[in-house]
C-alpha cells in the first residue's frame, strides 16, 4: 500500500490543576518534576520526526495551560522546527490558568488558535462539574487573546449536565453567539465509570432530553450563522478546525503523549495511558493495529459521514482505487431508502437524521 506522510501532529499534555467531576480523560494533577520529565520525553519522541513539518499541530490534554510559563515556552520551543507554512497551531487552555504572559508566549511561538474550556455560563453548573473558572475569567481571556491577535477561538460547551435546564443551555449558547466565537464544540455529558460522577452513580439525562438540548443548539446556532459542519462542531464560515478535519478526512497524524492515538502508514496506535510507563519505556504503546484496506475503507466512511459535507467520492477513489459505490452498494441503497443517506455523482453524505443515527448507518457498512 502507498506510504502516507502525516500532515498533522497531536501532543497530549496530561496535567491539570484540578480534576473535573465528569472527567475520564488521560490526566493527572499537575506536578513540577513529572511535567519536566514529560517535556523531555516529548522532545525525544519528536526527534524521530526530525526534518518533518506539519500543516496542523494540536496541543491538547489535560490542560496545556496548566504548565508553568517556563515549561510552556520550553514545549513551544521544542515544537518550533515542526511548524509548517501556514500551520494551524491550536492549544487547549483553561481560563483560570491562562494569563497574559502565557498568551504572549503562545503568540510569539506561533500558536494561532486557542480552544477554551468554557462548558457553561452558570456558576452553579460550573461548580457542580468541578470547573474552577468564573465567567469573568473567560471574558478576560477572550479580550487578552484578541488584544494579542488570536481571533481564532474555539470554546467547548456541555449539555445534559445534572439539573441543567434547556433555558440554562440556551443562555450558554446565547453568550457564545454574543461573543462571536468562530468555533464551538458541544458535547453531551457521558457518565464514565472511572469519573467522580461515575463513582457517585450520577445518571445521564434520558435520550429525549438529550435530543432536545442538541436540537436547541442546532436551531439557535444555525439561525446565528453557524455551520453545523460536524456532528458536535459548529463554526462561522471557513472557521472549521483544520486539525480535526484531518481526522474526519481520515488522513495520517502523529500522536505524542500518554493516551494519545495516532495513525501513520496504515498503522493505528495508542500510546499507554500510564504516565510512568510513558516516561520510562522505549515503546510504550497500549495498542498497535496494522490496518487492512478493508479496515481503512470502513474507517474512512465512519469518519467522513460525521461531516455535513460527507464523503467526496473522488477522495475515496483516489485513496483506495475503487469507487465507494462498488464496495458498499447494499449499505448505500438501504440507507438511502431510510432517508439517512444522500448519494450523488460527487458525494455520499448522511442526512441530518442519518447523522443522529450514525451508529446504525455504520452497522450496514461493516
Ligand atoms: S475535563 Fe479537562 S480540565 Fe477537567 S480534569 Fe479532565 S482534562 Fe482536566
């Protein structure tokens, strides 16, 4: 099979100053010595990519802004040689630990997009889920980002939180719209067994209410001029996350850091979630899978149907030397009949309803 060159790089910084009640991500409490060792390890991992540059770099976590100013500068300095021309360089930040000095460091090292964890505008809900910021912190950070030239700001919002009403969520969405934030990612709360909520046996909201939250977001944001370009993501025109489009277009991407998953040259891998193993072993993978052509065709469809624009048939043909219709004729016909799929000379895409039932659509493609 053809060798791909990864265009994107993901770095997972696993440190957080506080642990949120719902969190099941790979993260640990911030620790100076461990975070120094983590940075050393990142540098070592990146040395295998010497000479490569990336079109998108995403520093996620955890909370990258939980690093000290010196550590943040060190991380950004390590990444410097890997920044390609017109690179979209995103960093996740939490409002309570992202001050002007850190923002200035980001700007000077080429970060041009910030993903800010907001979640909700109601103090009672922020408190309930264990977030430590206030809306004053959020608004100050947005002002500082704009002052220093970063307009490309994404925020995360959550729905289906315990006691959250539709009106609470509407207030959060209205605030996001009023800030003219170019990109919004909205997620339903899922209760993971290993989170504090899971251990307290908090229950998720029922599917009907979850659907009402989702529909409210779709309606309000579309009226405000946002494009619902991916199931959980909305943006103002041309403000899609280029990094995440790499995933949805099923391109290769390099992943570094504990728990990070990457895909390079027909191999999918997940780095160990155990920070101590990550820091001490030469090849600390939890999983490595060599992908067959069939695996890749299915995953290409699985990712592509998440997008409103769907799958471009030409891209599928170029990638696999076969037309998508030839491989998946039965699944395509069945889902067109259900009203869950549209199929044209150029595209194969899920309808609004099809995207809601994507899991069922994909079963037919397996
Ligand atoms: S939700 Fe984000 S900020 Fe909160 S503990 Fe998890 S990784 Fe850290």
